[in-house]
């Protein structure tokens, strides 16, 4: 690779990585807020970090594209304003030649995004799902919260004053209203939450059981030294083994299992499949749109702000249209073709403008560009 290619790639990497990092950080922080409450109420820090890291692949699918797009706009505008591009053109380098290093980087990111889409992201989604199910659907995550009245079902409330480092629970209160006519309240000095083969158990020591019979307006109190409350009936049952479309690997999207639940969600599975196949291609389209905004037209000392804004708006509009089409595919399969045509047309048009007409548009009338017109002339 020529030194000029390496020079441009190095100039691109800094802004691209910075913008990608900034965008990823903002989205990542907004996504991790859902786990902060769980962290405060007992979620282990190691589990919290694992959950938040697993969010990154799904975020990077979009931030890498946008990071490259805005990185190209920034870098080439800088090279243009500092007259480096003018010097390169004067040295005999064509606009098409200067596009090569950008396309090398765009192709590399496209391949990386395909790896993310096909393997890394679904692995993160399904692992995240398993961890969240293990934590949220585990009764321990509710019962072991201290200083809070916890509803483990519609009619059962548990309060724990304190939890020691050894796992001992102090100041226990359990109010059971499953039988409306005979509500029961358990109070104990200490106890522990234990898991057994038969299900979760709440062991209580040195306490009493208070039962109210509303029909007789009578209160019964039973003091105990040891008492074990069966909580297995309150533990949430795990959902079935059906995998959401986002958690499926590419072969599971191509050949979903023949089950009724899959048939009902076939449209969502197909939509996710097309999303995985076409989304990385938009990296190339965005890169070419950014190049068109910074390299098309002739040199002007007045700057290129209008072209930069036009390129930025075009790139954002392309992403918005793509996301809209992804949603429409799930409702109507007729939108499958436009989702593939859109990035191809955008890439061809942007490449034509960025190269100053050296890259021609198929099926374009030759009369559009007179022979006397220089290839470098054009506009965004």
C-alpha cells in the first residue's frame, strides 16, 4: 500500500475512534441505567459488569458506521482546509485514488460488522438474556433485598431489616394474604434464605406466627424456635427455550426450527435476517457520501460548509430510511427489495460525485456529462 494511503488511514483513525467511543459511551450509559437499581439492591458487581459489557456488540453495530462517517467528514474537511488535498491533486493523484484508503477502511469495518452481526451480537444477546433470567426470575434477588418491603407475589410481602456478610437475615417479617379470610404474619429475630432440590426455603428462628380469622374476629399467635416456609410456589417459572430473533445466530435465522411459535414469529425472524445481511453494507454507502461531501466540486476558499451539511444530512437520512424499512419489512415483505437497493444506489451516486465523474453510474445517459467538461467538476 502506498505511503499516502497509510497517511490518510492514520489521519482517519483518530477522529473515527474518538467519535465511535463517544457515541458508544453515551448509548452504553443509557442502556446500563436499567441495571443500576439491581446493583444497589444486591446485584453482584461482577454480574453488573458482565451484563453491561454484553450490551457493547449491539451498540457497536451502529456506532462504528456513524463513527467512520463523521470521521471522514472531519478528516477530509481538515485536509481540504489545510490545502493538503489540493497538494495531492496537484501531485497527480486523482480523487478516485484518494478514495482508496477510505474504502479499505470501510471494507474492513464492513467485514468486522458482519462478524458482529453473525456471531458476536447474538452471543451477547443470548448470554445477556440468560443472566437476566437467572437474576430477575430468581426469588433470591427479591427476598435478599434489605430495608425494603418486597412483594414476591400479589399477596405475599417480605421485609428484612438487615443482612450480614455471612448471609444471615435479621429482623424478618413475612405477611401472607393468600387466604383472604385467614391472613398470616410471620415475625422472627433471624433466619436465612436457602436453596434446596425441592425449591427455595425461608428458614426463620426465634419468632412467632400470627393468624387472623376474620369471620371469627380472632387472633391466634404461635411462638416457634425454628420454622421453615416453603417459597417454591412463588418462584417464577423460566420462559420456554424459544429464542428471540435478536438472539439467533445466522444459521438459526436461515433455518428456524419448525415449531408453532417460530411460525408466528417468522416475519420477525426474516426481518432480523435481512437486517444482519444488509446493515453492514451501509458502512460503504455512508463512507462514500462523506467523501462526496468533502471531495466533490472545485476548490473554493469560501469553504465547504453547505456541502458538509448536505452530506451529513444525507447520511443521517439514509440511516433513518434504513431503520424505517427494517421495521416495515416485518409487516410487509415487499419492502425487502428496497432495503437492498437503497445502499447500492446511494453508494453509486456518492462514488460518482466523490470521484468527479470518473466512477460512472450504470444506465446513466452519456449526454448528462459533456465531453468538454472535466471529470473533477461536479457537485454534491
